[in-house]
């Protein structure tokens, strides 16, 4: 499977309800960085009491 954003091979693939998405390492890290800065993610962490110690 190829990365959803570029032509590289996907290092990570996710299948949800028949929809498959693949990401290379670089794009996975970029998306992860975006989520880590997102206020919605912090609310989820607070809701589930996630501690990354």
C-alpha cells in the first residue's frame, strides 16, 4: 500500500469499516505532530485521564 499523501510505501496502515489509509513514516509523524498540538486531543486526554509520564 502507498502513503495517502505521497508515492512512498506506507509504513502504517489503518483499516476502519472497509476504508484503508496508509502513511509513510514522514507523513505519520507530521499528522501526529498536528494532533499533539490540537485542543481536541487535549480534551480527549483529559476525559480519559491519559498520563504520558
